């Protein structure tokens, strides 16, 4: 469901957003070309998958001289996305202009595909798409458009090797 409010925010909406901020519920909210995008917290297996790929990112970052991170702000205050993780060229900061690699953990009905052009415009080299339900990894080469490839040039691993290296969360019957 999408809700668009044109013009100034009504006081009720502003109060609701402020309440979200005070409660810490806005940590995944993004701004897309000046439009505020409210993102609810995902399934807990989304977060467990983020943790499951963290060891891989940390090791790769050390090996490649890059900075591994969980969620971060890619862009600037008036236009940014929050990937689920990544490998950064620059050290710690609030805002990052680019990343060597970003990780997106897929959730049902998410907008990951709508972020790809933004990532490409910001010089991101690769995107790893992780699906915790199917345990599949897709590597997108943004230097070649959005082409899926069987290996990660950044990590020096095949998509299968990446999938095997991720500590995936256990699945219940309802998760499949």
C-alpha cells in the first residue's frame, strides 16, 4: 500500500512521524528525492540474515581494505537509501556517497528493485540480494546495468560460495 501526501505535512502526520522518531521506529525510513518513505521493521529472519552475512563482510573488508558495515545512509539528507549492509571505501560517517558493494535482504513486497538505479547513480559496484526464504544469493553488477552474474568481482566468490558462507536463520514451515 502506498500513501502519498502532497504539499505540506498535516499536523497529524507530522505528530505521527515525530512519535515514530521518539520511539525509534524510524530507523529504516528513507528519503527518496525529497519524499519521506516510511519503512516498517521486517521479519526477524531479515535481521538474522543480516547477522548471517556479517562475518563474510567483515572478512572481505579486512582482506580488501574496505569498511564492512550493517545498515548505513547512502546518499545525502534529502535523498538517501538504507541498504542492509555493505563494503565502504570511506571510513565511518553518517552519510556515504557510494559503496563498493551493498547488501539487500529481500522481504515480501519490498522495494529493493526500485533502489537499483539510485545505487548505480551513486557509483555502487555490486549489489548482493539475499533471500532468506530460498537461501539464494543474486549478484548484480551495477557497472553493467543491473546484470545478474554468477560471481562477485568484489568478494572474489561465486554466488553459491556466498550462499554457503551465510549463516542463514532456521526456517519454520510457515517461512517457506
